[in-house]
C-alpha cells in the first residue's frame, strides 16, 4: 500500500521492491515488539527484585528459543517476518537474524550479569526452606562419605 501511494505521488521507494530489505524490516518490527513487551513487563511499582530476575531470565530463555528456531529457518515467533516470507518468497538467509538474536542475547548477559551472580540469593529468598533443605542434604551426603571412609579404615 505504501509503495502504491508513493508511486502515485511520483516518488518511488526502491527499498519497497527489495525482498531482502523487506525481510529485514519485518524482523526489526517483530524484535522491537518483543522488546517492547519485555520493557512493559519490567515496569511498575512494588515489584520484588526476584520478579525482575524472573522476567529477565524468561526473556533470555526466549532468545535462546528464537535463536534455535531461526537457525532452522523457522520464524514461528516473528509474525511480520512470516507474512513477508509468504508474500515475497522465503528468504533462506535466516542465519543473519539468528546472529542478531545472538548479539542481543550476549548484550542481555553483559548488562544483567549481576543477576546471574545473585542467583543463589534469589533462590534462597524465593524458597528458603527448599534451599536450606538442599544445603542440608549436601552436607549430610559429604558427612556420610567421610563417615564411610573412616569406618573402612
């Protein structure tokens, strides 16, 4: 529609006839939508830091899923890209989008590395009894191994 409008005005836009450019634009639209949804999810008051951690972790897992899917030429979570592929033919060079996802994933890891460092503390905060029980089981296991060695001597 935009192409037709611009042609009627005598100002053709060459990019609108380039399938690769349209694929890139569609990918940009979809990834921007995903980032906007994540951004809105991160906003708000009276949230615990663990809720932010869970949201960031979930988005990182989604990035991993999208990376795997795009490496298999499956744009299931990118509806605009799917539409452009259907209208203008499949663009088999989905690896460039996978590479973009990899860079985004790396950027998330770099920017939120403090959350990774605090993972144990968050686990303890979210479920203190489960974490304490796990630690006790590990200590008992070490003690039993030591006890077994002593009795064998």
